[in-house]
C-alpha cells in the first residue's frame, strides 16, 4: 500500500475522509498541530517557528523548532522533511483559506516543489483538491463529480489535452494570462488531463 506524508497547516481544515496507516507520516506545520489533534490524529512530527502559536508541550511528537528568520515557510519545511524521509505522495490539509491568501498561493508553490522532486502533492480544500503536474498525465478520480479547472502554472503549458470532460482540448497552449481552463466539469467517463511541456495546476472535486 502506498505510504502517505500527511501535513496539517494552520489554514481552514476540512476533516480527512479516510483513516491513515502505521506507515503514514503525520506532520503538523506550526499551528497545524491543533487541527491535527482536532481531527483525532497524533502527529509524528511538529515543525515550525511557532510565531503564531506556542510549541506544544507534553506531546510524544518530535518537535522541530525553526528560526523565525528563514526563507522557507513552515509548510515548505514540512514538505522537505517528508521528502528527506523518502515519501512520494503528500496530502496537505489546512493549506488554504484562513486569513492569509498569500499562504494559499505559497502552498500552490509547495505542490510544484514536490512535483519538481519526483513527488505528488494534493492540497485539500472543502470541496476541491489541487495538484500540479509537469510534462505528465493526470486521471481525475472516477468517483469525482463536479468542477474541474486547469491552469498553466509557472509559464506557458504546451500540448495540453483535456479528455472525457464537458469541454475538451487537443494539443492546446495554455498561458497564465488567459484562464481558458477554468470551470470545466466531469463527464460520464473518468477525465484525463495531460501536458506535453510545462506545468498545470489542476483542481478537481474532492
């Protein structure tokens, strides 16, 4: 069974819909510790600069205190920790919403960072999940029903194909300036998104 690195941030957390196994790594990024506990989970690691919350005490988790003067966000530090431990699939809760829109945008960057290092990240929101692919193909989960949006990420995306969705594209070019891929929808068959050159930020139903 695939091992997961599950990270909780301090944004809006929508309860996980699955149970995690013994081989899964649960990381709380700073204030995400409270969210993880509220979801009934005991994090294996708590990492952050604790500028918005105090470092937890009386916990069995390994606590890593970061310098507040740093380049990485707490979330990116958690992502790097998971990569160092060999994880390839990441699920991020509490990485959207809250009172910091800039943190949500930064977490899209964390998805791209994971993708650049051969891993796949999924950023979970209330009704949707975001992921990034580069020169690759992504199959929308068969059970997903609803809106699918696809954006060029980090530059021009060429050779984009959208199959089995309400609106199809064939060998298209997407640019960050023109969001032609917004508000598509699932169909009767499982949707497939692919890109020959470049990166795509994909949102699909949770």
